[in-house]
C-alpha cells in the first residue's frame, strides 16, 4: 500500500491495552527525502470532532449546558429561521445547517485568518438544507458552532479548554489545536497528487477555518493514549460515554449511524466505532473495536487520492481480530454475465441503487450521487476500489437476480430488485 519515495503514514495497532504494531512508512518531506517517523505530529482533520464532542459532554456534566439547549442560548444572534436547533442536533449532524466547506466562497477565504464570529457570518445566512432533526447530513458547520458553544459556556478559548481538560490530564503532550502546540515537535508538510511531479505541496489553509471541526494535530501514540482513556472510562461518566457512542435516530427510522463525533457501524461483523479525517495535505482514520479491545490509528501526510487511510486502518483492524479481508483480485466477466445484474434495487429506507453496464464495467449509483465502478472478484461479487465495501448479487432458484447484499462498515443491508 505504500511507496518508499512517496508521502506516507504512521500506523499503530493496540490490542487489550498492549501495542502490537507501530510503524511508519514513506517520506515526511518528499523534497528532502526525510523518512516519516511513527512519533511525528500530523493534522487530524475531522478526527477532531470526537474531542469536540467530549468537551460538550464535559460541560453538560458540569451543568453549564444541556444537550437539548437551543444553540441561540450560546450564539444568540444565529438565525435559526424560526426553527429550534439543539446542541445534540449539531453533534449528530441533524441540524440542517449547510456545510460551509461545501460552499464556493469557502476556498476564496481558505488562507485568511478569521475570527469565530467572522466564520459563522460566512455560513449563517445560508438556507437550511432540511428541517432540524428531520434528516442526517454531514456538516462541518455544526461542529464549528459547537466550538463557539464551548467557548461561551466555559469562558475559555476552545484551544485552551480542550488542552486543559483533555490533553493535559491524559498526558497527550503532542496533541493540540494547530498554532497552540505545547510540544517542540515540528508538524510535517502535507501533500496532494500532482499532474506532473507526482506529488506537490498541499493547498494552504488557515486553521481558524476548520476550528472545532478539524484543526487538531496529534501523533498515533497520543491517539492510543486517548483510546486507553476512553476504555478506562476517564473524563466522563459511564452514561455520558454511552451517549457518545449511541447512534442517532430519525423520524422515518432510516439509518443514522452517527454518535457524538464517531460513526457507529460494523467491521467484519464486529462492533466498530470509527471516524476519518481529511484536510489539505493529510488524511487519517481511527477505529475502535470495543468488544475485541482493539484500536487502530492511521495518520497520513498525503491526501486521500494518494493513500486511503481508512482502507489501511480497516485492513489492520481485521488482521488484529484474526479475521483479515480476503484478497480481492479483479476477474473478467462476459457482457452477458454483467447484464444479468443491471437494474434498480430498493433498500428498506426506500432509497435506491441503480446498476448499469458501461462497456466491460458495471457502475453503481445512489440517488443524487455520482456513479462508481464495481470491480468483479467473483461471479456474483464486486467491490468498490479504494474502499472495503462490497456488493454481492443474489439469485432465486431459477437463476434470476432478485436482490443484492451491500457489505459496508455501517453494517450489511439488503436491497430488493424492482426494475431492469
């Protein structure tokens, strides 16, 4: 998965509190040919969100806020369009507030240092994407607002609150809000794929923009300390930790697999609590398998197009529980064989997946999403490149394809065929 002359990653695997694997791959600095070391400090991106979630729960336990508080208690001038938007809805991405990193105007200010108020002004007048609580849609805006809530409720800067209440008590000396580091370690540069050189320095971004949604830096060693603290029930009560890892619910009972800064799902049939992070020049992924007492952290100084840290983490976690993913080699299927799978398939939540044939390839498309290629590795089994997700088509006694099984980290789902 790694190339010696390319940006790399640091990987750690913990099992039952013991480190069973720790290694770095690739280069920390491509131009200077400096090898990446396992103790180097890298950007976390959205892995930051779990720390923000815990900070909110700490303040709730202190009686300084309630998860059911309307956000206007702490951000009084926020225009909620006549709706009630709660702190819990922000935590679970159910607020309907538009994701500011998806706005065209975001990249025009990406290098500019902005205050919390200025950043909120950037997105606060956007129309709500849906009524609060009605749906689930990932939104960095919600976690940005949670940073503002933490500051107002605690009377401290976000960076100082999480340092004093989380990082310092746990001995996480190499973890900090970027720009407020307490360690002498130098954060390494990040890279993106280049059209001509292969790799080029990542786009510059001010850390005032990701803020409580993604501005932390850390090491895999500190992330292992973080997981050990969670496993030991530190910082929060057992009830609060249970809340953090409880998946959200929606009015129509459709899937909502998010807690308070963690995605809740399955890996090889085992309970999984995980989250990824993407920020210019870096991507990372962390996985907790609580029943197996396994933790994996992968931090890369390359963007996901160079190295998918989620795939690396999933492979490592599967090996750690003694159930590795089978090797998937692409095989050739005839046009007639592929045509048998073409059709529309409906899931229990009434969403659909449409399978089409495009020359020698099957494509797979979710409502309103771009199409993705399906790669065959068995006569009825396909995978999506760059992920561990797979699709298995099922036939009736007469040989007709009637349904498909989606095997994903959020859990397995069956979709029934409704049309050709």
